[in-house]
C-alpha cells in the first residue's frame, strides 16, 4: 500500500512531485530542538541581508524591509507568539518562510547561502555565547571553593591515597586543588573559543558561490574577529560546512570539567557521611528519605556525579556519529545538536548549583581535628627525619614501617612509643624523633612550592583571590 503523502509546504524544491510522508517529516524535522538557535539565525540573516545589499544584490528598501521583518519575527519568538511549523523541517525554514510571507523580498534572502553553512554559523554563534557564560560560572565556582577555604583556613584534615589516611593537609589546600583543575578547564574553554569564533557563512552547500559575496563583512558584522579585530572566516568551503571539530572539542573539555566536578562531589559525599563527618551540607541542598526520617542525603553531589556519565556519553556519541562520514554535509550531522545542547545545559547547571551548595556548606571542625590527630599521618615525616640523620631513604622507610608494626603489636599510637622502644628498632631513633609528631610544626616544615604549608596555602589563596577579582 502506498504511503500517504503530505501536501504541506516544505523546503523541497520543484524536483519533488509532492511533500514527504507524514512519518518521514516527523522523523527528519529538527524543529523540536533547534529552535533555540532562532536568535542567532536571525542575527546571521540580518548580517547576510546587509552584505547582499552591500554587493548590489538587494535594493536598500528590500534590505530594510527584510531586517524589519526579521526583527519582528525575533520579537514574536521572544514573546512566545511565533508559531513553529514542523512541516518546515527546521528553524531556518520556519524563519525564512515566515519572513517571505510578510516581506516579498524575503525570497531573495537565501541568495548565496545554504542551510549547510547557515546551521554551521548558527551553532558557532550559539556556542560562542554559551562558552562565555560557562567561563564566568566556572570562575564563580572557584570563588565558592576559595571562600570555603579562607573561612576555614586553619582546619587540617587527613589527605588520602587509596581512600586510606595518608598525610595531613589543610582543608584549604585540598579545596585549592579543585581551583587549579577548574582553572585548566577555564583555559581550555577560552582556547576552544578561538576555534569556535570562525565564520563559515559563504561556504554555500560545499563549493562556495559564483556570487561576489563579502564574507569578511559578514564576519565583522557578527563579531567573528580575532584579538586584532581582523575578520576570521573558514578557508575551505568543504571544511566550512563539514567541520564539527569545534563541537567535539567543546564536548571533550566539558566532559573533563564534569569529571572534575564529579571528583569534588565524591569527596563531599564521603565527607558528609557519618563515618567522616567533616562537612554538613545545608538543608536547602540535601534531601530526605521517603522511609527513614533521619536521613539527609547529598543528592546534589550524587546527581552531579551521575550527570557526568551523560556528558561523557554525549562526547562518545558525537565521535561515533562523525567517524564514518564522507565530506561534506550529511544528515547524520543533525544529531550533533541534541548532544551539544544537552552537554551545555548539564555542565552549566552543575557548575552553578555546586557553587551555591558550597556556599551553604559548614565544616565540622571538631570531626576534622579528631581525624587529623592520627599520628600515623606523620610517619613519612619520621622517615624524612631519619634521612636528615644521614640514613638512606629505603632503610628509613623500612625502619619506620617496623615502628608502626611495633606500635600495633603493643596496641599503642606510634607517638606513644618510649625512647627505649624506638631505640630497639634503630639507635638513631632518639627521643628527639618524637618532635615530628607536633602537627602544626610538621605543617610549617613543608617548604617546597605547592606544599600544604601555612606559607604556601596563604600564598595561593591570596593569588587566586586577586586573580579572580580582576
């Protein structure tokens, strides 16, 4: 039985005898998700219209009417009054068709361009704005970490390896580790922006145009310029429409940003548990249990951790989609929008909510102090003390390991062993060896750059405060 054809207006040319099957249109149309590009599509169309006037392909009055019509459509979209028509396939045809119905000269607007270079332009413009917003949100998250560190500057906690207590660090030092990670994310974001900020309009479907298009004029109109105000345009028409590297690059760095946030959240999930008790997350950013009335769950952290999977998945989906595509445009590339949009929405949401949550998080100073009093955290300091007594490191490591074993056999803390007991392991272990177990002194001894000493932590807090405030 033949498929029932739709008679609705579509973007199909005279090549076709009729409209697409209703189910085919439902399968292929992108109006359900690409309408968020409308603002950028209109801005690109206005710039294109002005360029067409500049090169003599539009009369001044035609150009003015087109611009007025596009601005009116833009206002309707903002106000929610514009009617989106799924039979018109995408955001581009919806806007162009509506324009042509209002302004006859609108039929000239598509001169010298294709939806292939049009969608590449819109996506770049949209992502350019989102990158700038995300960059600011990353810096706000860094601020929140610094504020928490500064307000608990003297709090010490155990640092962990293999989730086992390892060595003491200032809480601020631990939080600053995430500030460093986020700054790398910020720098990667700005580096990505350089490659996003290149104008593809004028590439046509794949082979440019025989018309005298002024691509650099359009680039300037739309802000595609470098640090020296020079216009940035793609240099190969086929690459201009086929390139989605900028989408993949953004999704890649967003995946790493999400991983960093997930690791922070894992720390907070552990720290907020009764077993650790280092932090209390505010009621506004936790949830209860439908059964157990005592529960206070760190759902924001857990959801952030969980959403990392979808961000990483979006990256893999994009790479998989692109890996087998010949040049130039293929409809498979329509799949990039939902993956990109979801990635941007997700990382912007997690970055914003984590900053708010950290500002409503309290450090439990007594619990931290109790945990960091474990003298085994300073076992490595005792190794260093022996090294300074001219003992080879490997031997010192072995000696301190025997001390720990002796303390365990006697059911004592390592710092409670007597000088005689220490001397039974090695004669270099005089009573002065016990001086390493003074926690505050131990922190001051950490001299190298990047260590968790008082001086170094203060230096980095001051650096980041000044850096982020400028």
